[in-house]
C-alpha cells in the first residue's frame, strides 16, 4: 500500500499499490453495476477479509453500505456506515458515510433518529469530518423544519448541533 499527499493542495490521497486488491474491487463494482448486489457484497467482504489493511478499506465500506441500502437492508447499511465512522472518523469517506446514513433516515421519515445520530456522532467524535457533517446535516434539517428560530428558544441552543444551527440561522436571517 502506498500513500502520498498532493503538495500543492494539501490533500492526502491513498493509493492502493496491490494489483490484486484493485482487480478484486473492480470485479465487485462490476457485479454491483450489473445488479448482482448480493454477489457484490460477498466480494467486498472477501476483499476486506483478505486485505484488512488496504488503503481502499473506507471506500469499500461505503460501497458495502450502499449495496445493503440497495437491497433494502437499511439496518445493515447503517451498521456499516457506523463501523466506518468509528474506525476512521476524520476522513472524507466517514463524512460521506454520515451524509449517506442521514439520507437513509430522511428517506424513511425517521427525523428524530437524524437528530439522535447527529448528536451521538458529534459527542463521540468531536472536531472530526464526521462530526462536521453531522452538524451540517442536523442544522439543515432544523432550518428546513423551521424550528428554533425565535429568541425564546435560546436556552435550547446549548448542544453542538443547536449552536451550529444558531450560527447557520444568524447568517441567513434578514431584517
């Protein structure tokens, strides 16, 4: 496995140097694009068993969770997203996992769970990409829901998500 940073942008990029991993991931992606979701899930599991330290681990976990979602197994998808977030909370893939997980909750009208999961992620992984995405998604939800917009609700602005929401609303407020 080889990792390098793009010096001009400051972005860290992981590159898998093992051609076996790359071939296996491409084969699993092909299965997924052909609609063979269960087979793709098995392929992703085998890749992670054979190459547990691959630089593509986080990406494979996102693909696995999305496959579960396509099969309608939201609970397995959420468990997989949470596994990624707990293993690598300060990565772009974890931020993506939080966003995709929140989409599952939104699509199923499980709005209370959006807020609970956001609070959990912020509390458990403060200052990470995952926490930032959780705050962003919960603040957006609250803004769209049109709650907590008056001065009488300022005592409720004590948690991280509500503080983030307050800043978000102040920037949007027009008098």
